[in-house]
C-alpha cells in the first residue's frame, strides 16, 4: 500500500536511508560514504509544504519510500 508519510515512519525511513547509503558506498566509494540521514531533515521534509514523502508498506512494514520536492527558482 502506498500512503503519505507520518512522523511515526521516521525510524523506518532512516533505516532505509542507512541501507541506501551503505549500498551506494560500495558502488561509488569515492563519492558516497556510509552514514545516516538526520532525523531533523526528515521532520522538516514532512512538515514542509514544498515536499512530500510517500511510503510503501508491505504487511504493515515500510519497505520503500519516495521523496518529492518542489524546486525553488
């Protein structure tokens, strides 16, 4: 099921970011290092009117997400 993010999803999204950074650091280690996405960034993104996060749930577990932002000119 795809739905709009809630603040309760932050731990799951943070873990998905961690996995993404870990895998990307293996592919392009000169540019990407393992790390965490800050909780503050996720909280601001959720509350910002110029962005949205949609999550994909499978059996009640968040297994994916997409972050959409309006580009400011």
